[in-house]
């Protein structure tokens, strides 16, 4: 198995933090929206970033247990 370098781990950490921040921000923006179309776009975007976060975390956790 390929072990990740410290730099690669930092990139993954930055990616996860970015996805989490974007997810939370888009949910916040959706709560502030009065236009239902814009609100739904924000919620869709939030869901996409949440899924990215969860998928990456799942891969990281499954590889770290091997």
C-alpha cells in the first residue's frame, strides 16, 4: 500500500475542510434566501459538497484501516 506523504495528508486535510466549510456556508445561504429557486440551488450545492466530504472521508478511513 502507498503511504501518503505529509504534504499529501495536508492537501487532503485542506480539501476536507474546504468541502465542509462550503457545505455549511451553502446551508447558511439557503436559510437566508427568500427566492425558492436560489434557495434550492444553495441546498443542491450544499448536498453536493457534503457528499464529496463524506465520500473522501470514507475512502480515507477505509484505506487507513488496511
